[in-house]
């Protein structure tokens, strides 16, 4: 499983998870204290699934 965060320009600004997990539900708390307010995208990838979503960071 990979969970990465990208800025609006597509630059990777965080590699949050890069591990193997057994099947199930998981939760991850993102600490964006080192980032500025703005639009970011996060991508979740597994062996047979990939999804990218938009998020807004407001400080």
C-alpha cells in the first residue's frame, strides 16, 4: 500500500505510507504542519487499486 500527497503542480510533498497490510479498514491522520494552505492531492495505491482525491489544507 502506498499513500502519497502531491501539491497542485504534481510535486510529491509527502510519502505517508509504503507498507504491506492485511485486508481490512485503516485510518491515517495527515500532519500538514510543514505545508502551506492550498489544494493538494493524495493517491492511494494497492496491488489492484489506485485512486486520487483532492483535499484543501486550511491553516
